[in-house]
C-alpha cells in the first residue's frame, strides 16, 4: 500500500476539505488517481513510463534491447523487483526467442540475457 507523506498528505487533506466545502460530489478512486497524477507525477516521467511499457525487441538485437530497457528503467526511476523486470524483458522478446528462452532455467536477469543471446546466435 502506498501512503502519502509530508507535503502530499497536507495537499490531499486540503483538497478534500475544499471539495467538501464547495459541496462537490464525493471523489471516486479514478478521480483521486487523476488528481494525484496531475499534481505529483511529472509529465516526462509519464512519457518515460509509457515508453518502458511499450518497449519491445522488434528488429533490435537482444543486446540492444536489453541496453534500451535498462536505460529506460534508470531514466524513469522505476523500482521493480527482479522477477518483474525479468518478466517484462522476456514478454517483449521476439516470439521465437521467447519460446526457447522460456524453456531454460535462470535465476538472474543477466543469466536470462546470456541464454537469450545464445538463442539469438543459434537462430541466425
């Protein structure tokens, strides 16, 4: 669960007081997300996160794709656990590579990249 702290909680409390004072309807969950996003998430972050979400291997080599993904994660300052990053990376491999890499066992992202590089080399 994510909780507001410092300035964010003061801003949120004041926003809710203003809504009640002006007899506006109750704020639903989607309105809350929109208000929070507009106030606290910079536009460039949203663009970087969208870029990360739409990133795929396409015509790039595994190495190029891996570097682009890592760079985008760093720029967007995304904090994901190791399994989420590995899933994101593998889900956006080209289909033939993803199928073969999925048959292998790996515990670290670097191991998965190594397997993918070997598979890519075999397929060429």
